[in-house]
C-alpha cells in the first residue's frame, strides 16, 4: 500500500469488480479507488503515473465487460459527493460525472426541462454518457451538452465547448482521461407532455428489450443504414448459446448472462456473432460495449 500511502481510506486492493458491473462478471482489480475531491483524484493520477500503474475509469458499469482474470492496474470511480452533484439554473444544468443519468432525466422532467428525455431507460453515469454519447432510437446526450470539464492524464483540468466539442454516433472527440462534469442547455416545456414522451419510450423498451435480465445493453453499434439487432436476427442467431451466455430472443443485439456465465462465454459469443454476420452480410460489427481484459 506504500504507493498510495496516506490515501488508504479511498483505496481498496484486490477488489472484486463483478459487483460493480451490470453483467456481474469479471475478476479483481489490483486497486479500486474512489477519490473524494479533485485534489485527491490528481494525487492518485500522479502516483499511478510515477509507478507505471495503468488507469481505468469506471462509470456505473452498465455497458462494460471485464475479463475473468481481472485487471492489472487501478480502477478509479468518481462517485463521491463532489462528483455526483447536479446544479440547476434556469435552462442550464451542470451535472457531474458520477451523477446517475436516469435520475437526471427524471428530475429534468419534473422541472419542465426538455432535451434529454430521449435517454429514458438508459442506465449509467453522466460521465459515461458524455464519453460514449449515450442514446438510442429517440436521440442522444450530445445534442444537449454545451461544455464539458475534463482532466487529462497529467492532472490538468480544462474545458471543451461546442463546436470544438464534437458528438457522433456513440462516440465523441474527447481524448482526456476523465470527464468531470457537463453543462447542458435545455428547453422549458410542459412537464406532463415530457412525461408522456418518457412513458412512451418506457413502453417501447419494455416491449422490445430484455429488461429484467443480466445484460449490458446493446452489444454492437448499428452499422451505417442498418440495424445490428436485425442483422443478428436474420443470421438466425437468436437463442445461440455459448456456456452461460445467450443471444436474447427478445432483441438479438443483447447478450444475456445466465447463472453459470463467465466473461469468456460472452466474449466467445461476441466473436461467433461477428463471424456469422460477416459471412452472411459482409458487414463488420463494431462493439458498443467496452471490454476490459
């Protein structure tokens, strides 16, 4: 523990990461660190850099698969009060990286703020939602984000704003290691009207996605002009099972982890899907989930 001497309160060793992901899979991390302030985060980054320790930044683990052998490095999670703040000022909202996306969406609905209700039912943290431009059929997060505050791997804090800040399909041009917060520009609207939209999206998801299962959301990005789920379905892969991992019968772009599942089962199933879709449709599927292995 000498590497993190003086920071023992926020550092855990040999931490089982499975409890932190929606899949509930994966091995331990050498270090699991939850800084309480930006100053502590900077100190952690400095010590990791000095000791050649690889840094991983974890959100809510909702679209993340961790290898069975775990990770050699430090997993940093920004979940302390400092990093979970949300401030509302008229039509502007500043949400910190550790804030829960679903709570942000619902609070904005209650306050009559429109612009992110399309993210209804998408789990995760604000930081993760910024980094991957979370979204779905109804819209994405980036359309509401005006400015982000970032920290690079050297501990330098800076801002990036549109148009320099670019959001694309499930990606951004953010290369900094840490998203600290995001400033959103929303519109005022009738809360009841926004809530109707929210309910419609929930009904759609309930009917079309395997919500009450252990999964990590959509596994693959949609190829240009196509649907990954439809391609997987047309390839006859619904219900395909490897070990404890199975392609959902409800939505083919979801892989469900059954009781005996290991991370390697999900990875093997991912490769089998990619190979079959490539063979049948000459289309390379690109991952939407992150894999740390």
